[in-house]
C-alpha cells in the first residue's frame, strides 16, 4: 500500500531551501555590481545549503511534498536569476537564457498543473539533478569568465536541458496514464 504524501511545511530542510531562495537577493545584487568575491562566497553557501537540505531531509525523516517543490525551485530560481542578470550585463546570449529559463518555466507550470489536478508532486530525479549541476557549472563559468567551463558546459547544458525536458515529459505522461488507469 502506497503511503500518503506528506505536506509538512515547517521543516528544517524547507527552511534551508527558503534561505537559499533569500540568498538570491544578495547574490543578484552583488553579481549586478560586479562584486565577484561576495558572489563567490554566497554561491558556495548556496551550494552547501543545497546539499545540506537534502541530507537533512533524509536524516531527520523530513521529506515532504513541499520540500520536493522548494528544493528544485530554489535551483531553478538560482540559475534563472543569475542567467538573466548575466544576459542584461551582455555576458550570456539571449538564446541560452530563453532555452534554460523557458524549460524551467515549462516544468514549473506542468508541475503545478499536475499537482493541482492529481494532488501529487513529481520529484526531481537523477537526470534533473545532473541537469541542475551542469547548469550551475555553466553559470559559474559565465560569472567568473572561466572559458574552459563555458566551452565545455554550455553545449553540455543544452544536451541536458533537452534530455531532462523529454524525461520530465515522459514522467508526467506516465503518472497521468497511471492515475487515469487507477480512476477507471
């Protein structure tokens, strides 16, 4: 028998995810004003808290449906905010921002529709997590103008964005098909 989804909001991991979202304010500010030392420090803190929230969710048995949304949302917002700022600073091409942010917006809209209709969250999987890491390394390369990271991770990010888009679509379709079968 499948357990009921857990909708706890006030958990330590969810607080950490919210903190990571709040970190976007100073990250964005310092990125815009070219204070790369503070950006680097805040990005390291953000990366550490991203690792920490998942580890604590498992260790403290505080995995929740809310956390399954907040953690990847924090990832998507972090990458999106940085890419948009880098675009306005003429560091990142517009087509890259459209592809990455467009995919994230599509996934979030699809997830919200799915969650509202079926009361179920489709959590991030290994492909989604790998995509977030590849995107983070690409953005890091652009922020600090590290040509090797830009050269390697920009095309790799496009491949992962396409792969994860198909993967999310497949997973949404499978869950919809499974839920429609169960309703009959």
